[in-house]
């Protein structure tokens, strides 16, 4: 997973019967955490022990332009 990917975080024991997961965009990826900017305007910091609860919805690949200097 990379910054910009759209993901779903699945709660293991949701507090609400209506909200089992949250959709968002990854804004930071590190060894010790992944930060998701959620659709409900919150940010979620996920620790390594919960990385397996993140489901990739869409991988967004940046297209890099090659600049030629003449």
C-alpha cells in the first residue's frame, strides 16, 4: 500500500451495528503506523498489529513525467 491508495479499515468489534468499516485515503505510510484520511473527515492512525484490517480498494499509481533538457 502507498500514499494515495483508497482503503477500507474493517473494525474487529464495532461499537455501532451500522458501521463495520470506514473508507479513506492513505496519507502516510511508515514502519510504525499508517495514517488514513477517512471519508467522515476524521484521521485514523493504524498500528502494525492492525495492518491486516486494512483492505485495499483501489491502488492509485502516480504517473511521473520525464523531462528532457536540450
